[in-house]
C-alpha cells in the first residue's frame, strides 16, 4: 500500500484498469484487495469499501482487508472506526506492522500514550516457539560469523524511536537510534536524529 504513494494519478489509474481487467478475466484472482488499495490511493473511498466487501464475501476476513478499511475510515476523519478495524487487523495477524504503526499513530495523536506503548511493546508470536511446542525438530543454528551484523530487536524500530521522542524520553530514544545507526551506517536520517537527540541531552 505504501508504495502506491509514489505513483502519479495516471499510473494509479493504469493500475486500477489492470486489476479490473484481471478480475474480469479471472474472477477468482486474488487482485481484489490490491484493487481496493488502488481505489483508496485515488481517493475513491466508497469503491474501496465495496471492493473489500466483495473480497471478504468470497475469500473471508483478513488482516490486510481490515487495514484497508481502517485507512478508508481515516480518510473520512473517523478515527474511532479506524481504531476498531486496526484492532481486528492485529487480532487476525499480530505481525501486521502497518496496522500496529497506524494504531500507534492514532493513539499518539489522541494523547493516549499508554495505549500506544502497549501496542508497541505487545509480544509478537514466535514461530520457533510454536515449532518447539509441536515437538518438530529444530533447524540447526548457523555458525556465527567472525563479525555478525547488528540486528534490531522488537524495541529498536522507527516506531519505538518516534514514540520515545514524542514522550521526550531521550535517553531511551538514543539507545534505539544508536542500534539503528549500527544497522544502517549510511542512513543520514538516523545519523541526523542521533545528533538531534544527543544535542537535547547535552552530549
């Protein structure tokens, strides 16, 4: 969905025609949600909702469908309805980061920071844990490299960084941005953010 923001009106209209043609030729195609997202990018909120409804009638509910509906509600300035759709999206798929990020944004905008933190810190289901519980054999761990590349944990994300900055928790924000800078040393945005936070802390 986010990549649609980079397309021009003409490109979006061409994409809409492509999906509509695909669905005429292959009614059982999985292109309905993609078409709904294009409708939304074009500002066609009613068409987007109708297309999602067509999808759920034939394919059943999905986290992605709920996310489209949430964005449609936000375009109509209905944050409460969007919040409910995002909660449903996350109940269907805890790993839907677009849904969690959007829900956090809604909470922060409304000054509901406690709820924003709860979403940001909610545990993500661990597929490895499920594998162990079912008694299936585990994959052997790869041999560690001489110097492994740093990886972000569940806290070292853009969402958590922005959440800490919005709450003026600069020490916590600095810890996150340091990890992000290690992961992406060429990322000028992270470097600039690190300098801004250091300046705020007087470091």
